[in-house]
C-alpha cells in the first residue's frame, strides 16, 4: 500500500512502539479527536465522557511514553529522508511551554524570576511552571519539511544544582553531561542513528548551539554542522582568537537579501561576506579531552546600520568547506532556513493551544504534546508543500474522502476546464474553509487559516462518513 492511498494517521503512527493493540487503537483514536478539533480542549475534542475518560487513561498509562507515541513519526521521517535527494538539513531549537497550576511542582519549572508585588512595594521571586522541548526538524535544502528526527522533553529541576556549580568554577569546566546543553548532542546522536547516513546531514543551530563538544561529536559521528557562534574562542597557536584572525581577512564578496523591517515592510539589505578556515582550539580546562578543529568561519555583516531594525551581523561556524562567495551564500541560505523549526513550534502553541491544556502532571502533558507534534506537523507540512511543490498529486497529503468532500463543499473559484487537481488547489480549498478569501492580491495561505480549515474539514468528513454508513446499512 502506497503513502498516497493510506490515511495520514496510518503513515505517522505505523512505526509506533505500542505493541499492545488496544493502546495502539487508543493512540489513533486520540489523534483523530485532536486533529478534528485543533486547538480545542480535550473534552470538546473527544465529544463525550467515554472518549474523554479513555483519553485520560491513555495519558496516565505508565506503559506509554512519549517515545512510543513519536516512534511512528520518526520512522515516517526516516522513510521521507531516504526518498529525498541531496543534503538534509536538521534544524535544532528549544521552546518553552508555560502552564498555570495550583500544584506547579507536579509539572516542573522553566525559570525563576522576580515579579512586581504592588501591595508591598517591592519584588517577589516566582518560579514559572512549565516544560521545555528540544526538537530536531529535518528539511530539504529547498525548505521542504520531512518530519521530526528527535524530540527531548525536560524541566529545569532535572539539572538542579548546575547553576550553583557554575558560580564556583569556570562554566567551561562543567562536564557537558551535567548541563542542559547535552540536549543538542543527544538529538544529533539520535538522528544520526535513525537516518543511518550521517554524512548527508547538516545540523543547524542558533547561538545557544555554540558548543565545542557538539562540534567534536559531529566529527566523531561523521556528520556536519552549521552554527551561529557567540564565543570568541582561541585559535591558531593559542595566542590569538577567532575574532582577531577574522579581522585580518579580506572581504570575499557581497550579497543582497530581502528582509522585513519593524513595520513588516520588505527592503533590501547588502551584506559583506568574509570567510576563512581557522584552527580553533578547545575551551580552557578541556584541552586534554578534546582536540583542536579546523573550522570554516563565515561572517555576514550589513554595511550600514538601518534605522528601523537591528543590523544583520551573523557569525557562523561550520566544518564544511567554503571556497568562494557562492558557497558562502549557500551556507547563509541554509542557516536562514533555521526559522522553519520556530514556525513549527508556533503551530504547537498558537494552533494546537498546548499551553491551554489542563492535564495536571508533566508525564501526562508530555504525552499530549507528543501527539500534538504529529497533528501540528501535518498542518506545517501541508503549508510548505503548497509553497514548494504545489503541483504534486493531492493523494500525497490528503485521503480520498477528504479530496471528495473538498470538491463538493468548496467549488473552484475559477473554471477548471483542464480538470487539473494538484495539491495547491486542495490546500487553497482547505484555507477557504478556514477563512482565507482567495483574492488576487492575497498571499499564500498561512498556518492559522490552514489549521482552522483542517478542523472544519475533519468535522465535514466525519459527517460524510456517518452518512455513508447510514446509506450502507
């Protein structure tokens, strides 16, 4: 059976680690409910007490973990990566989910801060209740998402005491295994093992990913990285730094990019590019455990300070060769695609309404978020498929009954004498269900109209399915 003829839930859950058939059926049922009521509460999505209670029991079941739930998505990602051609970009990023609870200790914390106490005229320390999630989203170099390769959940209490240790010794001397930063290395290991061809992958991260142990692990695994840096490391013979050496490098070229200012207006920015291969040394205190690396350092800096937005000043490090300006521009374009993983996290928060969930423990919330990752992934995938490969066959992403319902419910705004039925036409129909007006000057459908349209489509498909069952009886 091909992916085009299978239900999308079958594709994303087929590789789950739930050997108990009853649990597997319950996972599929909960996934159907949440996909059909995107952003709604669990009782509203499940419709009645029996289904809601069954969902609560599923989330409370000790035999079910987030890894079991996401195993099917990971396996589907592996198949899509194997079918894709060329370089695969693995985008890593961390997001926080905040919750309000009477018993925040049952969930965990994300950070501690100071809030205003107006009655006493001072500040009052508080601890934010929540969870953190670190994702590895795989995409092609054209920006087409292929799926999640790894996901890690945790709370700050897991690394309780690390902050106090850093106040007594140099932070670079704290073993990486005792830091939250280990998540970057863990996800790299998992994706390398999952895909089985690490040389194809380039792991991309922001300045929080500027970790020397990460660079060394990439070398050991035979994979690659492209990371925005924030640390001015020792380089060369150890008596100078990366910044000093790059200051002596001649400009290699210039490149223009389109950017948005604070008001959302698009303008052109001209970047000055410098790049060189440097001998970068490990942090102080870790010279015995890690070798020096020959890395390509790429700086892209805007020529002048703009008036209405921050100046572009990217400092990137990679183990890939950059021999000319064209290769430098290619790496800049790859790093710019890192924003895709943040868009996926936005869907989880704004579309799936993760932070509105009322489950009371971290264990249950993590399982819910794992399921919503699969739901949010489908919305994100549809949007990007529509923008990058709009002329593919609709069965790649939609089931037969979904396309049939869309043909009946949402008529084509313009005549279609050729009878062309590509994916773009059906994505626009879904967006129209979500409130997209499809005017000539409108931009392509975004996440919000798509997730609203998907929720309406699920309701209509359910009604059509019930009607067919009645006719059959």
